[in-house]
C-alpha cells in the first residue's frame, strides 16, 4: 500500500464520518448525503482496486484511474464551493431579514390610504437628501417613505428633521440597495393602502417633473403593473461617462439573456409599480444585483410592464457616488449564481 492509498483511505473515512454526522443533524438533504457517500465509495474503490479500474475507465478514453480521481475531486470541490456560497448567501439573507424586522418594529407605524407613495433609499446622502425631500414636498408629493440604509454620516439626523413630513425606517447597518427597497416594500405591505409605489433616487439625479410621465402612462393602459424609467429610450444629451454608458448597454444585453426581458435601461432607480405588484415581488439579492432580480421576478409573475423616457442629471456628487464599473462583474456572477445554483 502506497502513501497515496493511505491518504485516500484516511480521507474517505473522514468524509464518511462527517457525512453521517451532518445527515444525523439534518443539516442537508438525503440527496446531498448520497453525494458524499458516493465520493467515499469511489475513494474506497480507488484505494483497494486501482488496477481493475484502469481497464474500466479506458472505455471513456481515460488511461489512468488516478486521472479520474483528479477530475472527480475537481468537480466535488466546485460543488462544495457552491454549497458553501449558498450557505453564505442564506446567512446574509437571514441577517438582513432580522435587521429589516428590527427597523420596521422601531419605526412609526402609520396607516395611510392614498393614491401614491414615494420610496427613497438613502445611504450617506447628507449633502443632498434635504434638497431632494424639499423639492418633492414643494411639488405636493407628501407621502414619502425613506429607508436610511445604515448611513454613517449625518443623513439620519437630517431625516429626523423631516419627521413631520416623511415616514422614516432605519437599518442599523448598511444592507445595500435591494434590502432597503425590500424593507420599504414590506413596510408598505403592512401599513399602507395605496395604488402606486414610486422608487426615487436620494442623490438628486431624478427630475420631479418626470413623475407625471408615469402617471400618464398608467392612465393610457389600465393593464400595466410596472413602468421603468429609461435614460436611453430617446436620444438626448447626457454627460454620463462613455465607459459607464458602455457598461449600462452591456448590462441590458446580459439581463436579456438571463431573464428574456429587454429593457433599454436596467439600472434606473426611477420606477412606478402598482401596489399589487409589490405584493407579488419579494427581493432577496444584495448590492445592485437586485435590478436583474427584479426584472426576473417581473418575468416569472408575468407582470405587464412598459418604459418611459426620463432625464438623469449627472453632477460631480452623483458621479462620485457611483460604484466602480468593474463591480458589474461581481454583480453578474451573483445574478448567475442566484438563477442557476439556488
């Protein structure tokens, strides 16, 4: 017996004991237990009958059983890695749910019956959030729900100054865009009876005047359940950086192949939803990956949607707030994992 055989036997024994222990504690399904058990059996056979297996694997154009072991080991390691990633994502989701429940529980529960509510997610927007809120209020948009997503600057205290004019829900720590949006949705599901939900940026990029376009679009088609704002639906002059524009166009192609829904602008926060729509949609992904998840949910629930042209104002502040374009790769990987491996 070689040292390699001895290593296989020890490894197989550890895997077998570990799989029994995990199965006994019901930490994974019978199917996963069978996978671990199969790996143990293969290690056992490879250890004691290597020459017999050589002839068998030649049928599959593999000359040595050791090569098979390498291939199986690589596949098994990839599988275990995906399993661990799934556990990590699940733990993150559970953490976010807890933070959401605490935030909603500590907030003022205001039951309001109204036509529309504007939902704003704010993270470190102390420089502009007061101006954004004042502009909305001056235009008679009085039902404003702000989710402070764990800001570390003066955002919270500024929002508290508007306590008579807005509803404020605050995350204890930053949970990113999807979590704040879903927190706002969940608050509305519990305490508000409305017709529409408008998601609006906190950094001053959106024009309040564009909101009327959504209202007119809904009036044109009573069967519409969701409307997405698009900065590319019409030709217009914009100061968006060229590389950023390329990323946005590539992302709409990626979203189409993932969700089979084509939007001209997939990452635009200005959107309108009928209240019944947010009752059907529940977001789970973090960061900006939520945008693709939202579109995927629109497809799954067969929700009729449309787009309207909106203007995005790019300032030095909003450009500075942008996340790195390279983060698009990270977001794409999360979207793929969520769709095919969860």
